C-alpha cells in the first residue's frame, strides 16, 4: 500500500501544472472553434436573406 501511495504522489506532482496547461489550451481552441461556427451560421443566414429564401 505504501508503494501505491508513493507512486500516486509522484504522479500527482509530475502532472500538476501539465493538466492545467492542457485545459487552458483546450478551452482556447474550443472558444475559437465556437466563434468560427457562429461566423459560419451568420454567413449562411445573411446569404439566405439576401437570396430571398423563404423561411
């Protein structure tokens, strides 16, 4: 049991900042992806309005 706790502590210390950096990058990429999807949606809506598409 002592070996397991020691390995767990080593693992936690090794990856403490690593997970936070990955999450930060993930959320930045996700926000950029969502913004691009919103731009595509607005473009499609404006295109449909300008071509006279009946909703």
